[in-house]
C-alpha cells in the first residue's frame, strides 16, 4: 500500500502546483522625427615631411589653428577632444618599387558644435586654417 499512497501523493502535488504564467509579448516599431540642433564632426591634420620633427611641428601648428577657431564657436571645452594621434612612415610605390616619402603625423579632433546655425561660418573658418579634412559629420540633438 505504501507505494500506491506515494503515487497518489505525487499526483496531488503535481495537480496542485501553480500552472504556467500567462504572458503577452508585444513587438512593434516606431519612428520619431527630431530636428537636429547640434553637429558632431572630426577635424584632421595630416602632414608628411622628410624629418619627423618637422612633421610633428607642422601638425602641431595646424591643430593649434583649428583649436583657436573651435574656441570661438564651442563654448564648453569638453566638446573639443583629441581622438587620435598617429605617426607612420609614408611610402609611394611607383612602378612597383617602394619609395620613402617621409614621416607622416596625423592628429584628429572630435568636436561637438551645439549651435547648428553656426556650422557654415565655423566650416569656412576651419577651411581657412591648415586643416586637412573635415570628416564624420553627424547631426544630432540635445533634447
């Protein structure tokens, strides 16, 4: 009799256990249109010179000019950041032969311009400096 009573006890336990919770899963998509009020961009100074010290000096001069322009338009100094500095040897390969050009120095500044209405004037002043490129222009919003 004991095995039979154990069987009924297990059956009652299973029957009395809570049933699986009922769930509803919802999936969807939404779109929101926001007018950008700020722009993020990268400024690059890229110089190749026969001597490393000359490439560094040229890049430093260009970056200082770019920062001077940025300070006129960017009110928060934390919105001007150095994101990349690199030094390399530069080569060309005319007719399949390696030719040393000099030393390349690159420095990249990441900028947040929080007043998008100043972008055109800001860009004009930057292009008057020794900036090599304005890259990664990304429109965003602060709200």
